[in-house]
C-alpha cells in the first residue's frame, strides 16, 4: 500500500470508532466502548507510522503526495476534491495527534470509569480525533475549513460535556463563539486566495503564489492577517484567548487532549502549512511573532497568581503556544514543530497528573487547599514532576532543547529579533517559577485533609460533587466524575498512559540535540522548501550557549520558586499585600474579559436591542402587517359580492353574458 | 313563414324566463322559468335547423331536453328536501352560503 492509502486509513478508524460507539451506546458495555475508542485511535496511530514508512521510502524532495477520493464540489470554475495532502509536516502532525490521543484515550478509560456519559465521551473524543486528523491531512483550503470547524464543534461538545453544569455550558458557548470569529477569518482568507490564485488546492496555491504576489503586497498581507485571525482564535493567542482558561470546565482528559496537546496547536500548524504565503508577507509574519511574544508573557504572568490548578496549567499552555507561534513566524519551522511535539508530551502529562490530584481532592481545584500529595500519591507526584521539569526546561529534558532552539533561531536572525531572545528567556524564567509554584504548593508542604486521608487509610476522599467555580451541588444524572473518584494509583490504564508520557517528556528532546542529531528538523526541512523568511542557521556554538543560558534561567526560576513558596511560605502573601494593585491586575487576568465585554459584547447587545426595538418593531412588522392589511381589504370587496341571494347571482350571470354578447355583436358589425 | 317570427318568439320566451328568475322568489317558479329559457333555446335551434335544412339542430334540441330532464330531477329533489326540512320556500331567505 502507498503512503496515501495508509493516510486514508488514519482518517477512517476514528470516524468508525465514533460512529460505532455513538450508535451502539445501548448495546455496548462500558468496557467495550472504551476499548473500541482506544483501539480505533491506536490503529490510526499504527497507520500513521505505516504512512511515515511509506514516505521515508521516497527521496526527501519527493515526499509529498496528494490523493483524492472524489469531487467534493465542481461548479463554475471551482474544482474541490475530497483530497488529502501527505507530506512531512502532515505526517508529523498525524503522529503527534494520534500518538498523544491514544494515551489520553487510555487514561480516560480509567478516569471516566464512573461517569454516566461514558459512551458519549468516547464517541465525542473519537470524533475530535477524526476532525483534527482531517484538519492536518486536508489537501485544500476547503477541507481544512471543514476540519477546522469540526474541531471547533468537538471542542464545544466536550467543554460542555457536563451539560447540567451552567458554568460548563457557558464556557462551551464562549469557546464556540470565539472560534467562529477565527473561522470567519480563515474563510475570508480562503476567498481572497481563490480570487487571486483561482484555486483552493495547496499544491497549486503554493506554486502560483510567488509568481502572482510581490513581497508585502497588500493582498497577500491581508490574506496572511486573516489566516492569523483563524490561527489566533484556535490557538488562544491575544486577544482571542479568553475561551481557553474557561474551557477547563470540561473533563480533565479533554483539557489534556484538546486544550493542551492537539487542537490548540492547530494555529501553529496553519502558519507552518502556509509558510509560502507568510514568506511573501514578512510584515504579517512579524505581527504574528509579536502577538506570540505578547501572549507568552501575559499568560506567564497570569499563571503566577491563578489559584485554580487546571487554569494555571491552561495559562501555561497559552504561554507555550506563544513560543511556538514565535517559532513558526520567524522562520524556525523545525524548532516550532519540535516544541509542539515536546509540549504535547509534557502538557498532556501535567493535565493527567492534575486530573489524578483533582480526583483525590474530590473535584476541588483550588491549589490553596492542596498540599502534601508527594507522600500520598507517589506515582502521580513523580510523573507530575517529570512534566513540570520538562515545562520548566530543566537541563536535558525535552522542553529544554525545544524551547531554546526557537530562541537560538531568533538570536541568529539578529536585529529586531533579539527582543524575542531577551523576552523569551524572561518568559522561560516566569515559566520555571509558576511551574514549580504548582509543584511546591500541590506536592510539597503539609498534607491537606484529603491527602492525609489517603496516606492514613489508603482511601480516596469522597465528597458530594460540587461545582468548583460556584460551589453549587452537581447534577450527577447526566454524568459527572461520578460518586467514585479515580486516581492513577488505583487505575492501571491511567498509570500506563502517564508513565509513557513521563518517559517521553524526559527524553523526547534527545532526538534533536544541537550538533549531535537533528531528527525532526531534518525530516521536516524539505516540506519548507520554496520562498523562506530568512536564510539563517544558528551556529552550533550559539545553540549551546543558548542552552546554557536557558538551563541557568530554568534553575534560577526553580530556585526562585523555592525561595518564594517553600523557604518562607509567608513570603508570597507579603508580596501580594505589598503589590496589591499588581496582584489584582494579574489575578483578574489583565482585565481581558472585562475589556472584551466592554468593547464587543455590550455594543453588540446594544445594537441587538436597538434592532429589536426599532427595526423589528417598525420596519419588519410594518412590512408584514401592511401586506396582511392589503390582502384583507381586497378580499373584503370581493366577498361582498357573495351575498347569498341566488337571484343576484343570476343577475350578475345574465348581465355578464349579455355584456359579452353585446361586445361580440358590436365588434362583429 | 320567415325565420324572424321564430326568433322573436324564442327571444320573448327567453326574456320571460330571465325576468321570472330575477323577479320571483319561489324556487319552484324559478325552476319553471329555467325550463322556459331552455325551451326558448330549443325553439331557436329547431327553427335554424329547418332553415339550414339538416338535422343537426334537432339533435341538439333533443340533447337539451335530456339535460333539462336531469336538471329538473335535481332541482325538484332539492325543493322536496327543503320542504321536508321545513325551511322557507323562498330563495331570499335561504342565504346561509353567503361569503
């Protein structure tokens, strides 16, 4: 079989899994549903590897294949095929998505065990993986948009998975609306591309673009900026990021899969995929890079003060995606995609560990109430520490190599791009602090009552489920983490998933060490042929200097976190009091929600109210009742003739006939 | 005899029928006047037939008679039904089907 045939199978299995589980939810036992869901993604991953092997059989320059099943739409000069595009970039994304998804399905198999909506959960999860794979494998912009919208829907469905929880349904709506803003950007970009180049097909578009556009022409800049709107909404970059922290209302495996490892990196993939266009619009690329930089700093500062465990990790996700956006926007494609991969490993792992701890806390998410889990949950603590070390870029872990590579590339471009180096390292310093703030607060310190219960009786704390955001009692009918809480220590599938990811988080970076090996970038490089943003390659010496600085900053950050949160637990509180204004500013997330509410939501509501009161009442209602009045008046006249007197009917009939006869007689003579 | 006399007689009969329908209120009389109109038509048909010299007009006259017979059956049936339901035998009072 060829590589593309395997790629079609990659798409097929999750779709089948989703349909089978959805249709068979009455007949299938819980275990079977979970196994089918996990196996479907596992098979998909195997097919992804087969596609990779097929691709490796070709010459590096010839490693791109398009394949289509049938015409999707063929009208008026448009020829859209249901086609996929298999090259290094898409196969890389396929492997990351299916690989991490398999492990997260395995984790969910244990974690969601007592949830009433078990079948629904796996069906949605498989559908999400299918949509994501469609997004990365699509061979033209139309299918890309289809996949893009599908993942938006899957994300919505999974955020509001516990649909009796009002905060969850609200968060789902928010995510969906903001994602639709992004969809509009993407659709408009596709329109412009079609108008200028006459095609939606990747191959054709990327071939024609350098001939049609001159660098920084306004059309190509507009196209790239519209693409960026889509990318920013999906990847939670400023100012379209506010949905991501709220998305943590969904079950923890969802946060792990969709809102950390895969979906939110779709924007990064989009920028990398359309690198030819961005190479023609360096201004747009620079804007993207600066937005990424701003996001990584803003998110990192917020993560320093957030007290909700999952939301803190969510802000860290935003921040790390900021690094990736910077990477792919300054031309460091290999490094950006490498960071995407390592981030998928350690962030999925951190969420899994957080899920395990939240389960042990009986759904309490406030880190102020946690503590001492290092003794209570040894396995979870060790894996969480692995993830945290990778996130904080501790020397020789995966995040250490990937993050510094992006910054080294920025440094090699020099000039204005040195800003990225300086602020990027500052962001890395903040990253190390907030990561180890979580570690010291949650794992270290005095055991909280829940942890003590676990240590002393080996029994997971149980409480009536309550919404962590509002404190309302939960409705467990439609599924909620259920009356039982599942922690990694008691569930083998969860342990397997976390152990594999912990291993990858620690050593995953060793496949790309400057001067030693360069697996990911070498594999991906031919996919980024064609016009490029810059011809630079950081020298190996600079790479290592960057790594040394990065390692030092990471250690410094961890030390700072220790100094703040362990050495003297009163210190953070004292700082809070001293810088009350700053703390409030960060705690309220830079007032982004309030600003969007003031600038967008309220004006939109006011316009809506005005339209309802004036336009609807007078114009639309006027048209409708005017038409109705005319018809009623005319029919009243006609109805008067039907008075029920037989003799008047006869008179009308006779008069009519007489009139007709007279007319014909007169006209004949 | 020339054709005019026949036509004049036919027209007079027809006009009598029309006036009867328009002026009288009893359904019975209206039915009779309808018959009068039909037979005025028949007279004209037969007269024209003799003038032209073939039988087509007479054939039409016979068909009109058949139809008139059918119509009388329906009409009388209606009148009997009205009478049996003790409704007034006055077309001006029977106007429930007005719009």
